[in-house]
C-alpha cells in the first residue's frame, strides 16, 4: 500500500459510524493500516470491509481492561500504534437543574475518561524510543465546539469536552520531547447518527418540527450549516501528515463555511 502514511498503524475509536468511520477511511486512503474500535461489531465490520488494511476490535472505552485488550489486539495484527484518534463519544441533553448524577457521570465516562483510557493504553506505542526518526506519531482527540464554548442544556457534555481540551494541552507538554504531537479537532454540529439522536430528543421534548430543529442547529455553527464527517476527517488527516510535526497543543475548530 502506498500513501503518505504507508507503513503506519492508526487506532480510531468510535469508528463504526459517523466521524470515526470517516476518519478511518481518510487515514486508510493515505496508506495507514487501521484498527477500527467500537462497542458494536456489525458496523465495525461494515467499515473495515471498505478499507484496504483494517481490522475491527470490539471495545468499550469506559472500561480500563477493554482499552488494554483493544491495544493488545491492535498491536498483535498491525504492530505498534503510531497514531491514536480518541473519537468515541456520546451526547445527552437536559437542563442543569434536571441533570441527574447518572447522566453527568455517563457524559464524563464516555467523553473524558474514555478518551484518557484510550490514549493512555496506546502511549507505549506512540512514544516508543525505537521508532525511526521520520516516523509520524500522533495523538488526536475529537472534542467539540462544546469544548471551546458553552451551550445550553448540555452542561455535562460541555464539561466533559472542556476536560478533553485540558487533557490534550497537558499531554502536549508532557510528550513534547517524545516526538509525538497532541492536538484536538473541535467539530460543530455534524451530520452523524449522534445528531439524529439529538434531533429525536429535541422533537420529543419540545414538539418542534424536525426540520426546523435541524435548521436551528445548523444556524448555530459559525458557518451557518452542518459540518460533514468528511470535513472533520480531513482536519484529522492533515494533523497526521509529516508536515504537521510542528503543530501540537492546539484545539482546532471545524465549523467554518467551506465556501
């Protein structure tokens, strides 16, 4: 396989649908072998069938043991991990006054703790000392515009994604001498199954017309439109290219008008 990432191994969590599937496809198109991880096997299989060198691994990133076995399985097939993309996430909404502790904890577990456990498990490969000097080594978090600003009715999700940005910035400093870069991409509202679930909740709670709700979410993005998974994947792909070696500790919005 040829490409700018040929010979590299990328791990992408939450890779069965939406942004994760698009990231897996983008990195594979650049020649990387890709381990695609997620909780459900069927969508992982669907994604991997479309890629040149890919394997599915079923894992729940909120479980420490799952993250360890995920990395072990990935490494056994394609060798040490060079690129880890912590993409798995979930969003639930409620006014802060009615945010149950269970909802709060779930948002932290999936979006923040899951990102931490994923990256921690992959770091021995990403920071290995025996890697060639020209080896691309990257940690990329998929955060959110909710990690850069506040949004009403998603306080738990915002808190978790702000935490992801803080984690990214701390790791960028900690790993600065290792040769690995650490960054985050921050999509606005994106056309994914997660967005469709959010629309379901909005319609159920408010009784609003579904298309009107979709237009309202799109209008809240800086570009006034919904982002595509492929646009987010393109931002991740650029961070993984060799010429991005000088970019680290950055939270990069993906929400502007492409036109």
